[in-house]
C-alpha cells in the first residue's frame, strides 16, 4: 500500500506516531522514561486545542484573503495574532473585532468586541438578538480512547461551518 497516497485520500495525521518516535529517541538519550503520558488527556487536550485554533485561523485566512481580493479596495479585513498567547487571534474591520481565544486547553471562546468596549456574541438564527456580554464557547469533549472532539452546545463542531457562520456575521456587522 502506498502510504503517501493513503494519507492524501484520507485525513490521516501521522503526527502522533512521529511524536512517539521522537519521545523514544529522547528517552534513549536522556534516560528519562514516561510510560503514562498517552493515558493522561491533558497532553492531548493541549495539542488538540492548538491544532483546532490553527485550523480555524488557516480557514479564516483563506476566506478573508478571497473576500479582500474580491473587494479590491482599502476597506479590507485584517487578521492579527494576539500577543503573549500561543495562537489566539482576532479579525478586524471598521472598529469591530471578532476574537478567538483559548481560555484553557479545553475551552475556546468566540466573541465580538465593538468600539473597544461592547462585547457580544454572534446571532445563531435570524430571530436571535446579540447576547450582550455573552461569548460563545467551544468545549473539548474527551471520548473513548482519549478521542477529542470540539463541541458547541454539546453538538460536534464542523470547522468549515463555524468559519462560514462567524465570518458571514462579521462581514455583515462590520460593513456598517
């Protein structure tokens, strides 16, 4: 079986096996043995939250670039990393910010900040008003075999749908 072809056709990540090989090399060199790390979900939670945020930011960068390209003027959307954090980021236009922040390894908050002071969440349907002061929370769920899924209101999150929803809301709100 051609492994490279298999990896391209499926969303297989080999990062975990690479890490095991590196840990074993380090164990041989340092003499320090760690037999139980794979049983502790804290290690997987940190890696998963960083990867989830990176995936979101990457998707936002693709769509924001495309939006700005179509607009072709100076009223562009910008993406900024937030200083002194691992990978928090915000999207900015016309004094509106959409902020994605890892509050902990199992919690990501998403919210709008307008005029530097008003915090609110995105609407979830046409009938919903903005929740003043509320932030949406994406939480990690640890399943069997330490499988981590990210959930909003206990439903599994699809990254593409999440990005489409928040970016659409941001564009509509920041156009004013």
